C-alpha cells in the first residue's frame, strides 16, 4: 500500500509539473505574439502615412506638370488606419508631413514635392491640408484651397 500512495503522489507531482510547464510556454508564446502584433501595427501605421504623404506630394507634382491655369482635386481619407491624422505642407521646404494626431508614438512621415512656390488660399506657406482640396496652378504659384 505504501507503494501505491507513492506512485499516486509521484503521478500527481508530474502532472502538476507538466501543467505548469505548459502554462508557462503558453504565456511566453502570448507575450511574444503581443510584442510582434504591436510592432506590426506600428509598421502598418507608418506605411499608410507614407502612402498618404506620397499621394499628396504626387498630386502637387501633377498639378505643377499640368501647366498654368489648371487645377486638380486632392481627396484624402477621413481616417488613416482607424486613427485621426493631419497633413501639413511646408511650401518653402518643399515638404509634405503626415502626423497621427492621437498617437503616442511618432508615426508621422515626410516626403518632398517638386514645386517651387506653393501657398494656401490665404497666402501662407506652412499650412494644414484639408481632406478635400483643390490644387490650382496660377501660372508660377500653386494654391491649395479647401
């Protein structure tokens, strides 16, 4: 009878040890998955911001290429990757910058455009781009109007 009790205790101990090992491995796997999921979200946010940046910059370049007294529309999505964002144009620096408004990490990106003179409807060279804008080539100066 002593042997049966020892075997039961040994089996119970082995069961508990294997269960603890399995739960530990599952916890490690979930931890690794959560790290990679967060990194994937950050990369996706940066890629989508870069896509919006390139769309705005190429629209500006296309309006410049169309020649004087032409205009072209620029429509941007309301949300980017499910988050609010803003697009800024710095005319003197030839730069378009996309920022996530409520992101804790700096997921914004910037890209250049080929225009020499670009302003908004009030003549400013540093301004936020509206979601639906019209780019007008006035013969030497591009004006972006909401």
